[in-house]
């Protein structure tokens, strides 16, 4: 109704208001019968004890009514408008009794019951106002038709005029009444602080737990590869080296056999190199042992584009944050090499005011996008889990700067360092 | 070989029991699966600076090398015992590996050429200039593995004079005096690390 009068009157809003209020009237009547019936019979039966159950039923009736009321806001605001979610928490155990006790303990349930009472009692008044304003208007408009039965009188046309002139007023009254009611619905039936937000916190926690689990899994995979496949490959390389030596010293005429062994050794070495690169991408050991700054300088020195590193971070950070920041730098530099055509890049990292900020800048062609479905999107997802923010500035022509910000506190405790001990004696001697 | 052990704690016990001529260990060992082997090495060197140790690693990282070769970890001595840090893959080159083991046992410093290359790359990127030529880098890499001048001559199949010239150039560029043996390896490391 904040729009210009013409826009409001010609829009669907007055009709939506009418529909909303009309259904309110119907629903109010149903509610009056059911709720009123329950309350009255509950009070009457309260001497028998069973009345209390009936009264509880009346209170709980507020829940479906409230759900319907929240849905019904769509009549007024359109199907795509925001409407409040349920203020009720989850019921942890199955069965009727846990449900009852959970719901009756929630303030939201009582608020909804309060709304139901007001809705049922107040509605007849709204109803009267509507009848008093709108219906007479239509009656006035139709006046000539009534009068025509007897004779044609000019006064009838005046009445029609008044009726037509009154329609815009009625539209505003309807609009105001509907708006007031929907305001009341939102006031009473929206989740309050500490209700739905609890679940958001719970969701965030479980997401963080899941990310922790992934991180632990990555370290486990890395450890298993180190203790398993890598050791076997090292042993293979050594055996092939010995065989090579054997061929060289024992039999000068070994020819093809010796050549094949040499080739096998080079191939095994190649496999070892590839496995090493793979592990470096999963979770490098130096990250666990020496932290993010050391790990970043290792990627930088291996990067094909010259990278200058300026990471001024004293102490260790929580393992998950270090892993995320490492993955960030690793992905960012991979993108620099693949797409930017840059001649140089730099990594800058600082921990200030409880926030870890890392920026990777390159002097390449720019024009990188977060929404290209590539590695950056996966990176953004992973960063979101630790409540981090990823920002990209990449104008066409460059330079490109990809920044990461994560809220975090430095940690020196051993518990943050993921040196989980193995219970079994499975760990083989590494040599 | 006198003893093979499966974790860092047994390594310390075994060394105390049989005082070996040389210890070969992985950086990474049970029980912690972190850099337990490296920690054990540092402890061994602290209690017995004369014990030669060769540390192997699945992948070499400057951070480990810096830690291992930091002077002051062991009491400063004119002739510290041999110390080596090599990539595990080097085992495949049996001949070279055997030589490296012998050199460490004999008291040499042996550093994987990859570490030296990475340190040089880091240094060059900091200064935005290439300090050494490709050939000089190669020579420096071999020097870091404990090669003497004579071994450099054979490995690179160049004359004694050429070896001396390369080394002279390298040390001039690094601003170091051209000592022989371990001290030059340590000097190079210190230079690359601190600058």
C-alpha cells in the first residue's frame, strides 16, 4: 500500500486482501466451532480429569492452525514471497508421548495457541467491519436496479455514484485490514531468537563435524599410501636397482634383459613420483609437521610460475584451517599456472584480529570467474565449511587476486596437531 | 646391519644398546606417524654428536632439511659426524646410494640435490635474479651430496682445473670462502637458508 494509489487500486492487491480476509472469515468460523467446542467441553469435563487432555488438545490445535496461517500468507503476498518457517524444534524420539511433551514445553506452541484464541475471538469483529463497509457499497451500486422495479428516480443514480466512489476507500480498508492481520501472523507465528536459530547452529556444527571427518579421512588415506603403496614401490625400486647392478657386474652380455630391468626401474620411479604428487595434493606431511607457512613455501618452490611467499604466521593454526588454507593456495596456484598466463605470482598471509587472511595474486590475463563450475567453486564450497569467505578480483587484463578469510585463533596445543596414534602394531618399519 | 626397528622409540633404545656405526631412518615413523624419525635423529645427535645418521624421506622438504642441518642442534664442533638427508627414491641408484651411505658413515654431510635446488629457487625468487648458471647449480648439488673435488671431476668428466673454477665461481657468487668438505656444505646451506 506504499505504492501510488492508481498502482495499488489497479493491482491484484485489493483482491488478494479480499480473498485473504474472506478465507479468514471461513477459517475463523471453523476454528470458533472446533476450538470453542474443545475449550468449553474441556472446562466442563475438567472435574473428571479427562478434561485436561481435551484442553491440551485445544492447545495443540494451535499448531496445525498456525501452520495453515503461515501458508495462507501466500494468498496475500504471492506464492514466491518469503514466509516464516516453523518455530518448532525437532522431536528427538519417536512416539506420541515424546512429541506431546516436547511440543507442550515449547513457548512457540503457547504462542500459537494464543494466536488461535485471538484469531477465533477477534475474527467476528473484523468480519463485521467488512460487512459494514463493503457490502453496503455493492448495495449502493446496485441501487438503480432495486429502484427500477418501482420507477426511475434520479436519487438512485446518486447512490450508485456514492457506491462507486466508495470502492477505492473499501479497497484501502481491506488492504489495511489484511496487512494488519498478516503483521500479527508474522509477529506471533515466526520463529523467535533461540528457536529456529538453534537448528541452524546445529546444522553448522554437523557440517563442521563432517568436514573434520573428511579431513581425518584425507590424512588416513595419506598415511595408508605412505605405509603401503609407497613403501612397496620404494622396495620395488630398490630390488630393480639391485637386479640392474647384478646384470651390470655379473654378465656383460645381459643385453636386452638388463635394459628391460633398467627401464622397469625408471618406470617404478615414475610411479613413485606420481604417487608423491598425488599425496601432496591430498595432505602433505610437511603441513602436519611444520604448518601452513612451510607447506606453502614447498608448493611455491615447485610451482612453474615464480611465486614469492610472504606468510607471517607465528604458531600453529587449527588443523582444519591449515588444511583449508593449504588447499586454497594449492588450487589458486594451479589456476595461475593453467589459466592466467602469468609471469609471476605472490602469496601473502597474515593473522590479524582473529582472522586468517591469505591472498594469491598474479599478473596474468585476468577474467577468472567463480561461477565457471571449475575448481574455484569446489574451493568456495570447502572454504564455506570453516565459515570462510572467498573473494575474487579478476578484471579482464588482470591482475587477478583471490583472497581467503577465515575466522580463527592461533593454537599451540598438541590436540590441534593431527598426530593420531595407531593402536595396533601394524605400522611397519619405514626404511 | 645390526638392528632393524619399527618405530622411533625402539630406535632410541636400539642405538643405546648396540652403538651402531651408522643410523638410517625415515623422517616419518610410528608411533606418531609425524616427523618422529626426525625428532629421534635430533635427540640422538644431541646425546651423541659422533653418531652418523642418514635420514630418508618419501619427499624432501626444505623445512625438514633446515631443521636437520641447523647448527646449534648439535654442539658446535670442528668435525661433526656425518649427516645425510636423501629422498627415498635414491635407494634405486644402488651404486650412488651405497656411496652416500659410506660418505655419511665416514663423516660427510650429504644433502639431497633436490633440497639444494629448492633452496636455490627460493633464494632466486626472493632476489628476482638467477644466481648460478645451470652447470654451477649441478656442481653445487653434487657438492651438497658430499662430493670431493676429485669425485666432482670424475662425475662430471671435466678437468681438475674446471672443477676448481666452478667452485671458485660458486663461492664467489655466494660470497663464501672455498673450504673443503663438510664446512662448505654447511656454509652453502647456511647461506641459502638465512639470506
